[in-house]
């Protein structure tokens, strides 16, 4: 006769067997981490980013991830990344435009309020402590106190590996010195900046400055463009209240005077006699309309610059008052230097500007150049606007850009004399050939922009911080700089570049290339590998 104790032992053994069986079944049912798709540019558009993606894929496969690389045409890549947020991992870049020497823009790319479609944080990183510091630094007018907050922000996010700053690539460009002098070179922008067309002097009878680029604007819609190649062109025919000088000092431009009444009140007086390219006068009503319109449309690309604006008042035919909800240190140097003045008599009738077809987009500004022609994928041209207040000091009659299929086409155009200057970096192998050409001057400036690899934190495995840290450790960025860039650049560590020394924190956690450390990071977080060597999430 079985005792009660022996019956209990039988039940315990049976339950243990069931538990073991269930555990084995669960383990067998575990699926490997889903295949990772890396989106990058085509080889013709940017061979460096193209090759970098395949380098990354190779080392990630060594860790046990299944990875594919999908090159896309640039405008399609931007749409997938910004407008749809339909990606696993994307390799793109942020240009070092002059306004971005102030860290506001780059810091905003990790602000959780910038995660909606079309905004500047498509990866979806969210950290309430970071957001609070972001607001605090923007409201701090004392430069040293603001710097301390900016350094703290970089230290705070580094362990989270919210993205990988791959490298900062030197801007190496060229121009034809037999045809032009007085070229303007600017940090982060090289020759293709907003001052070169205003300052350059022709050495021949040809007064058309011809620029070559493989870069195509995503759009010339000022309410939809999220590409620097759209804005670098548009800023020549739209005026802003402020322009940043070649020395990165804010200069009143469309504004005759700028007066800070207090920390949250700024008064502007416009220049007299300004007109739009259709002959209509530029008034304070146009300025108020522009800023109200951008705020109402909630244009994500400019959101971080516009959020502090509580209201805009017209104080006279040429007078405007900005009332801010909170002090905003970059207001004059960033907000006023980036928002283009739109003609209210045209845009006020457009309810959904982002939906405009290319042939419906108004191209009327008030800038020193006026829109003439745009043949997508081929050619663009702007003519000097004779009625502009700066026109008398401009020695050229037009700026044209020839768009090539790739950087090799641009380089050939420089070698044959078809082009006067490049708008985009030369590839490493082209640089010594350009230096050997007696007609060309090669210019190199450091870049405070960066090329990044951003993951979609809404998807597995990127929602796991250990996976992000491990994948960063498994990315050989030094090899990219040494081999792909031929040493003309620097490994990235923060969204604020080392060359921007005042704002850069050199003491944040770094993730050097280390496959053993990457594997240990995954093991410590509970990742395992199946019989085929594929990695399995905890």
C-alpha cells in the first residue's frame, strides 16, 4: 500500500518532469532575433556610407545576427527614415551648417518630443532626464553655465547608446582659381555656403558661378524639406531676419535692428524698402504670418527652434515683437537665422503646404537671388535680384548647379573646367589628382556635423540597451576612418563634434571596437545562441 509520503514524491517527480519538458519546449520554441535591415545610400551617391554599411553587416554577423544591407536612392532613404520611420537601422548624416555650431540642433535630435513623423529624432530615443536638461540649457544665457549642462547631457546619454556617431568627415572641396577669387570658406560648410555667391569675384567675363554636386534636394518646399541640400539652395532666395557671418556672428539681415527688451521679449525692426520677387513689399505682417504659419503647421524640422515662441505681435508696418514662453539662448543665432520669410499673400491660401506637388510649390522669396529654373536631377539656376539691398555688392549675375549622378561626374566636371567649384566632398582617391591640377585649389575644413547609424528603438533588438551597446562595440569606426576616409576624419563619440571644442564632452563613455566585449555584453543581458549560431533574445 502506497503511503501518503510516497504519493507526494511521485507527484513532485511528475511535476518536475513536466517543468523540464515545458522548459525544453519553450527553449526550442524561442526564435532567433529577427533579421536586421541596414538602410544606406547607393554606391553612386556616397561610396563611403555604402561601404560602411557592408562593413557593419559583416561584424554583426560574426556576433550571430542575420543582417542585410539595402541601398536606397537618397530621397527614398530620407522618406523611409523621417516621414515613415519604417526602418531597423539607417546610415545618414547631419551636415555641419554654421548655425549648428550652437549645439541646440544636434541636442534636439535626442529629445523625446522630436519623435513624431517628420521630426528630428526618428529613432525614438526617450529620456525624461535628458529632456529636462535640454530645456534647461536652452534657457541658460550664461555661456559657461549652459556649457556645463550640455556636457552633462552628453555624459548622461552615452551609456544608453541611443545611436552610433560613426565619424566626422573632413570637408575637402575644390574651386577653379583661374576663373574666381575671393571664395569664402566656412567651417562645416566649405565653399558651398551662403556667403560665397555674395562675395566671390570673377576673373573672366563669365559672371555665372557654376557649382557641381551629386546631391539632389529632397524638395524645394520650405514647409517640407528636411535635407540640407534643399535648404542650402533655398536660403539664397529666401531672406531671414539674421544671417550668420563667415565668423559665425549673427548679423541683422532683413532686420534693421534687434532689441532684447528682456529675456523673453525681442523687438525687431525690418529694413525699409524690401520687396518680394513678385514686387510686393515685405512687411511686419509677413514676418508674423511666417512664424505663426510654421508653428501652426508644426513643422518638425524646425520645431525645436519654434517651441519657445508664445506669440508674435505686429508693432508697426516694419515692427515685430516676439514673446517667448521661456528664455531661449539660441533664439537670435539659431531661430532668427534659419526661418525664411514667406510672402503672406501667397502662402496664406495654402492650408496643407506639405501636400503640394512640385509644380505647385511657390518659389517667391525676398532674398538676394531669385528662383529661375529647376530641372530635377539635372540643373538649377538662381539669378541676382536687382532690387535687393545687397545686390549692388554682388559681382555675379547668377548661380547655377549641375547635378551629376555621382561624385565621379562632379570630379570630371572640375577637371575639364565645366565646373567652378564643388558643393560636396571629393572622394579620397580624387584629392591628390585635384591637387595636381594647376587650375584647382583644394580646400579642407573640419566638419562639426556627423554621419550616424540610427536604430529604431521601437523594434527588437534595439529596444534593449545591451543589444545597442554590443552592436556599437561591434562597429569598427576607426577602420572606417583609416580605410574609407583615408584618415581624413575622426571617429565619432557624441552628437557634438570634437572640433566644436567648447560644447564637446571628451570624457563620455566610448565604445571602441571590441568583439569580445560585445559578446560579453550580450551574454550578461541574457542573450544566447542557438545550434546554428544565431543569437536569441532573453
